[in-house]
């Protein structure tokens, strides 16, 4: 049985999504050729890798074994490509992040990547809130660990975690003592807003799906200061320490904030592919 890395990537996508349509979208391909590739792989293996039913797709025992081996093979192939790239003189990876430097998963990712690729220099660029792609479209960034939603045209985007969100309020705000709030509870209040030209999908999410009025901010600290000094409200992560004088009350009718790793579509640089796999593994752990 001869295994092609491309076919293994197809298999892993289906195994992780457990849905051919979602896997095809993730791979930026149509579903029929993906299904044919998996069928050929099953023929070569001499066994079914997936149980297909009206309820969905599930891995067979053979598929479970292949998934573990495929991940290992892809990881080793990525490390080999990274070492060859480094030997050829390029051993620098620039990663964009969105103000989540205290994120425990980001710290775990840094340790893991450094242990696997000690010869690679990782340069980190922290982006302001007006650019959810963290400089990926402008060119200086190779991959980004950020938050969705944003316009993903020309990019690959993979969700790795979802975080609950809440209303950021001053500690003496009349709503601060509530166990939970809805967006309707914040109607009529000033919200912090992002500069003109910021991705509309990104703005809409952090504005609770409707236009808002209030001060323009560009960084997390500016958001906190707007609340502290002016009583402005906004959306932030429930799990983050808001700082002295501020509090976070969970919003019960807002979808979680999705942490994603993103990179340019069609990217073949082994340094980038290795980073993406490490990011997915770190958040899975």
C-alpha cells in the first residue's frame, strides 16, 4: 500500500470533520474528488475507513489506526521539510497574534514549536483590533493565531477553540452584579467601536450584530480605558482578567468567540504547515 501525503491530508480532514462537505470546504476543493480519493484509499487499504450512514460519518477501527499513523507521517514530513528549508537558509517564521499573549494555549504552542524546531526563529507581531488577520494580507506575516469572523477570501482558516464572551463593564455599573446579561440589556449604551475600514464581519460580531455608537478603539487597553473612564460597554472574553475597577458579565445570547489559525491559501512553505499542525495539536491538548 503506497500512501501519498496529499491523500493522507484528505483522509485526516475527513476524519477530523467527520463530514465530507466540511472537509472539502476546509481543503478548498469540491466534494466529489475528495470522495473518490477516500474510496481509492479504502481500496488500497482493503478495508473501509469510514462508516457512512444517514446519521453521518464515523471512523472504523481501521480508520482510527490510520488516523494516528497519518498524523504522525504528516508531522514527520513537515519536520523534514522544515529542516531542509532551514539548511537552504530560510529559518524564520513570522506569526501574527491578536493581543492574546497571555493565552495558555498560545504559551503551550510556543513551547511545543520551540521543542520541535529549535533552529527556527519565530518572530511574533501583535496586531491591533482593527486587523483580525494580524497582517496576513499585508504580507509581513506567514500565519496568524487570531479570532474569527473575518473575510477569509484567499486564506485557509481552521478553528481550534471557542471562548464564551461577556459584557465588559465598570465594577460600579448597575448591571455589574448580574449573573448574566442579554444584548437587549445593553441597548442604548455607548459601545467601543473599531476604526473605519475594519472588516465588517469582525465589527458586526463584537458589536452584537448591530451598529453602535461610542468611542473608537484600536487596542485592548483602549477598550478597558473607555469603559473605566466613560462607562462605555463592549464585548470581551469571559475568562480574561479585565483589570482593576472592571468586571465581565456573561452574555447569554452571543455566540462564543472562535480562536482560529489562518494562513494563505495554497501555501507550501513547510515552516508554515508545521506551525499550523502545531497550533491545532496545542489547542487540541
